[in-house]
C-alpha cells in the first residue's frame, strides 16, 4: 500500500485515506507474502482478514493459497477463507515450484471457486492453460495478473489486469480488439506485514 506499517488496521486506514483522496470506492486486497515453499500461507490470510474487517464494505479480500499444501490443509484453508468472507482467490503458482496452471491441486481450487462463486486472480497462466481451465469452469471469472494480448480474452470469463510492461498503443489495440470490459487496472501486489 505504499509504505511500511505496523498492523493490518494501520495499513487499512492508510489505504482508505488514499482511496478517498483518489475517489476509489472499492478495492480488491490480496493476501500477504507467505507464498514461498515451507511458509505458512495462512498467516497472510490472517492479516488480510484483519485488514478487510476495518472496512468490509470497501475491501474485497482475495485469499492466498499454496497448492503444494496437503489436500486436507488446502481444503481446510479454502473453507476457512470462505467463512471469513473472502470473495476471491489469489494464486502465485509460478513462484511455487513453477507449478503448472492445470496441476491437480490447482484444479481442486478452481472447483472450489466454481462451487462458491469466487473469482480467481493468478500471477500468470499460459494463454493455452488459461483457455482450457476457463472453458472447463465457465462460471469462474479468471483474471490474468499481468498484461497480455491473446485470443483467450475472447472467452466470456477471462479478464486481464493492466499490470505489466506495455508498448505504446497496446491498451488502445486491446480495447478495440477485445473490449474495454476485459481489462482491469490493478497492481497485482499484495499486503505485506
């Protein structure tokens, strides 16, 4: 959120002031940076919970998951995230042993998202994998965390975050080719205590 902080509440109040100054009504907030192998990713979800509780009408929490967790651990945290009111899922499998986007553990997460009407933001899928999973789970909105122009954006449940290196004219081309509603402006950065 732009500067170090001492608690999720402090960070949330700072974010609210910044949002108010910029005329932003609602923000998606990503769980903390406990995504590395061996880290307890649930701690990031705890901080996210505390952050979002400061303004539940203005913050949409996206819980983070490590698909390398055991099936039982993953299921437990998915259920807990839903109970905490998180409305989306943030994945970062490219930094978790470069797990393929259609790995069975990720497919488990996609099925959960479909059952509970959650959307998914992932740091990166290949367009081919994203196309396959978007077709298999047509009710799940999938957001590619970094910009790319690809035919996969023609699928009705695929969106792209404009966070990345853009060339002059890319946004105009993307809007003309795929429609303005396919692009979101965000940072794909997460809450770090």
